[in-house]
């Protein structure tokens, strides 16, 4: 009787650990559709993000890694930024006397170190994921002169208008991750939040006729979709008892 109870307890304990997770290393290219908030909403509209992460999910389902994201958009809120260079009809002329074509873009990037947890729900390959990050955020206005060079928008003169800002950032991602054993349909999707504690870095800004010393509080809220390229695969080792 005592021996039977011991065997039963032994089998129960082993059944709890019958599935052993292997660590998995993954590369994640991803895309985000982002809405700015706080101070960033005063400067930009909707933007996109393209990035690449390198991460490892440990045997205990903890996650660590690093990643970077390139931020780009074309919705610049300050439509009067170059008004002083325009004539009465709103044209800006190049140094050859012809009308120049000028386009404003949002450009930036965010680099971060990440850590979090994977909560598996199905076969240890599908479940919820939560990631936090600490990093560096930078953004600015890119002024692109398409035709006919404009002397006032060349070299160091551009720095008076671009509003270059950067600083520390904190991020959070929550979503769903799926890593199929056959390597097909590997993806993750969810909500991404990035809060940047930035500062304007230009010594002179044309719109205020000097430096901007007030700290910024920038926010990006986005929907992120990523693809998973496994360098090593997670496998399930199962033990059976007769």
C-alpha cells in the first residue's frame, strides 16, 4: 500500500514536469502604425515604424533582448514653418530663380533593451507576451528639397527648422505570440507604447528665435505586427510511463 502511494506521488510529480521547454532565439522584423500623444502630437500626425528585434525566450519563459525601430511619417503639424521663405503666392524659389518643390517628413528612431515574459497557453508555442524596455528615442523634421536648391535650406541652415529632439525612452508591448513547430505562420501582434523623455538639441530654432529649453514628454501608441524568424526552435520533450 505504502509502495503504491509512493509510486502514485512519483508519477504525479513527474507528470507536472513531463513537458520541458528548450530556450529559443528569435529575430523579429516588425511594423507599427502609431498615433502620437502628449508633446509629440503637437508636432506630428500618424506615423509608421519599421524595426528589428533580437530576443531569446529562456526555458523558464522569460524574455530578454534588444531592438531598434525606424520611425517615419509625412504629417507635419506646423504648416507655417517655412512661411518666411515664401512669396505672396506661397512659392519658395531656388537659386536659379525657379520654384522649388519642398516636402516635409517625420524621421526618427528608437533603440531599446527589452525584457519580459511569455505566458504559453497552447503547446508551449502560443500565448500572451509582455515586454518592457528602456532605451533612446530621437525624432526630427526632415526637409527635402526635391528640385532647385534653396540657399536658406542647405547645410547648417536646415538645423534651424528640424526640431531635433532626443532622450531616454520607456516602452511596453502586450500581445499574442505564435511559434509553430513547423516554422510556418510565426508571428506576434499587440499594442505598443513608447514614452520618450526628450529635449530639443538645437542651439537655435527659427520658430522661437533661440534655443528651446523646456523638456518634452513624447508618446507613441501603436498597433504592432511582427514576424518571427527562429534561430533555434522550441521543442516539447514528453515522457511516457507504462
